């Protein structure tokens, strides 16, 4: 479904005159686009990869409490995807998938990578397993870092003469596997940590703890908010490029725990009438992200670079609710939260904008996934987006010409026990159907997302033939992706 308007319900009643005007403007856009060269590698790329931002955490997707005017403006200046998915329901696998274009299962990074300060590890070599006394399966240990042999998007961009910057969260290994080891010229804030010790300069924990500091981000002004600092660093880098094309991977630590906010923003939301969402500190954290998105985009406009910059705004997994009695956020109408196999864990907000290249004000229901970004960027550069090592597809025809993608299946893989109620699972979405298969004796679940995006009704008992077909697809994909499988004790 495509619309010109943005509203929580994604519906716009278009009268005949409005439709005529739209068709006329679209025809002019198409003629202008087709008169240009079909590719050009002399452009900039900005990926804003927010941590834990839930699907419903922005106003264009229905938030009735958080204020995100700059993100809303970005959506009006591009395409808002309503069926965009993270490669995993947790952070490290999605981040590895974005950087490499590969499924987390193929990389062996299927859980979050433990930082050094955690003083425990779930990583190991292929064939090594975790054993739980009260669980029936042994579960595979993960690859504990992004291997240097993997070709990252930063390395691909450098080969095209781009300056490359990483700002914010990395969470893909300890020293020797940082952004500067993976193709980034400049690394500000990226190390093994999956969360900041504090959002306030000097970014240290309340109680000193060994290895628990952002070693790649030096304090500069006591009390400064981390997201503001990140926005400044992105702006400073762009200003210093002096005409050189750039690739920026800005991965805000926000909105991950610890949930903190600037006092003035927290006070603002404490005075505001709550809706589905009601946590004033989290709301302040979301708005800090929005403010800095606005700051960076305004600088691109001031420097005359906005129309020469592809902007991708996305998240690494669904929103964290935490304790349902005192929730951090609310993912309604999606079910559940970060870490779980339901839509609230894997469906994410995504906006793509490039004025003059990508039409504005569209809402698109096409299912897309994290691995699609490398093929898309390569396609815009005139490179082959179908390289055999890439497991996503180019979205360029969809973005620029509104051509439908060929139908495909999407997969998610989490072969681990976590918390008290997460069992090893694999998911396939095929068309409107989504099968969650559990490796232990937990009952499988089948949902028809076209009619039940809230995943209220498990139809596996009445759609057995469809479940069987989807299970066959899962079995084939697990072999294809060389996934590390759980096994019986």
C-alpha cells in the first residue's frame, strides 16, 4: 500500500482531484529521474542505526506520547516502511548483518556478544555448546566477534574512495575487532560495550567497574548528554570532509538501558498526559535521538549536501518493554518485545530518504530486512548488488521507480535459551504467513500477519499444510546457511 500521507493508521482518503495531481507529479518525477544517469557513486551515505528503538516509538508509526518531529519530517521526505525487519531480535546479530550483508546464522553471531566487563562469555568454536541443567537441548555457542575476514560495508565504501566514520555503539568484539579494524577511518565511541555506563559525561558507571567504560570516547564537558555528543561528532566529521564523499554509520547508544534523559526533557514529559506509552525518562531519551537527527540533517542542508546524501534510518531490534507492570515502552499493536520471536521483537521503524532521487511521502508495506542495505547502496553506486556472498536484495528499484520486489522468504534464527521463557527458535515469514518453530517441545506457532499483525491467533491447528510447507523451507534454509544447531543432550 502506498500513500502520500503519514498517519498511525496508514490510511489516506484521496479524492479524484488529489489523485490526478498526484499522478501528474509522479509522472514528472519519473521523467526527471529517467533523464539522469542511472547510477552515480559520487554521493554520500548516512545510516542512523538506533539501538532498541521500537516500531511504535516514533510518531509516524503511531506513538501518541513521544515527540519526534525531525523523524516525522524525514519520513515525509522519503519512504516509511511498515514491514521492515531487523535481522534478529537482539543487537549484535543485527549489527553484524548490517555490516556484512549476511544472515546472522551464517556468521555464527546469533546472540548478543558479551563484553569484557560481563566477565562471562557465551562464545566458542563450532561444535562447542552451552548446557543447562533443566533444559533438554545443548545450544551452540556463538562467534564472539565479527571476523576480520568478513568484508564490511565500510571496506566496500573505502574501495570507492569514501571517507568512513563510525559513531556510537559497536558491540562486535573486543580490542582488535573494533571499527577501525573493520574499514572505518574514524571510530568515536565504538568498542565491546553493548550499552553506555552512563549517558552523562564522563560516561562512567555510578560504581567503578573494571573494563566498563567507553574507551574510544574521551570526556569533553561534564554533564554533556551522550546522544548530543554523538550528534556533534557526526556534524564535525561532515564539516571536515571538505567536499570528499563520506559514509557515516551513526549507531546511537540510545535508546538502550540505562534509561536516562536530560532533566528538562524528563520534566516536560512528566507534565504531559500519557497515552499508550507513559515513561517520561524513556520519552526524553527518544526525543534526544530525534533532536540530534534534526541537527545532523540540518547541517547537511546548510552545507548543500542533503540532496546528495542517501539517508537510512533504522533500528537493530524491537523495543524493550522490560517489566510489563512498569514498562519502558509499549510496542502496541505489535506483540511482545526485544529478544522474543514476535513482531514486537523483530519489526522495526525504517525510513529511507534522498530528495530528488527517492519520492517523498510514501508509506510502503513491502517486507524488507537488515541485509538489504549493502546491495541497495552498491546498486546506487552502479555495482553488482547480486554478489553471491550477499543475502539481501537491492531496494533501489523499489525506492526510485516504485517497482515491486520479487516475493521472497525471510528468516530469523535464535538457537539459545534465554530468560525464563525463550526457547531456541527459527522463524520464516513467507508472504503473509509467519511460522515460529521451536527446537524443543514448545508448540510451534503460525500466524497470518495480513489479518493478524498482533499475533493473537495461532492457526497452526487449522493450517497444517501451510505449516508443513514453511517447515520445509526452514529445514532447507538451515542447511543453506550452515547454521549451528541445538542438539539433544
